[in-house]
C-alpha cells in the first residue's frame, strides 16, 4: 500500500464510509486535534516518569484512536448496508470515563489540597503534561462545536472532559514526584 494516494491533493479527504469533505471540515479538525493530542501524550509518555503513568498513558493513546475512529465516521455511515456496525467497536465512554475518574481520585488523594491557581511549568515533563491538557481542552471545544451541527457520541465529550482533568492532576502528581515547587497564582487586588 502506498503512503500517498493523491486523492487529497485538491483539499478534500474521505470520512469512514467514503463521504468526501473539505480538509477544513469541523469533523476533520476534531479528529485531527485528537490525533495531535495522542501524539503529544506520546511525547509525555517518553519522559522520565514511572511505569504506572507510562502504562496508563499508553491505554489513553489507544482509546484516543477509538475516539478518532468515531469522529471520522458520520452518523449516516455508522451502519453498513447489511445492518452491522461499521467500526465493530463497542459503545464508547462510560467505562473509559469511570477508569479516568478512579485514577484521578487515586492521584488526587496523594496531593495537597488546592488553595490557589497553579501556573503551568517548573519542569519540562510537567510542562509537557500541561500542554497535553490544553490540547485536550481544544479537542473538547472542537467536538462541542461539531456537536452543534452533527451528531457526536456524548461519551466522547465526557471522555475528553475527564481526560483534561486527569492530565491536570497528573501534572500535579509529576510535580510532586519530580520535586517541583508549584508556582501559585494569586490575583493582585486592584487599588
């Protein structure tokens, strides 16, 4: 199979099911941003972090491929002519969100309670985690925008929302594990 097909040379691409759309289509932006997030999580996973976090992040990357597949499949293409599910994937969201919530609770229970906003940074690994979090938030916003014009699996929206929460808590945990002092932001009072 050749890497290049030349079918996108005019600025269009195919969704699952064959429908051709502009590469600027909101659906392409949605799954492209999820792909960007997946790549950035790979960069985070490549940092010097413990094996538990690496394994958990690998699982997230695999789940993001599923998210991308759902986003690349418009509602009218989800079912094949024979009535079978095109993606051959289970419903996505509830179980994956529950796993994220459990991990968030475990990590959060080991952290000092938050009393202030925290400025991203302090260490390259922690900064990578915060960047992944912001890409996740962007992916979520784009999926919400897509949902305003087309059907989006609600489990994807919940998953991306919870994933950004997980990445925030993970950044705090990495700060603790790497002995990085978190910089707190305290708003100045107007005089």
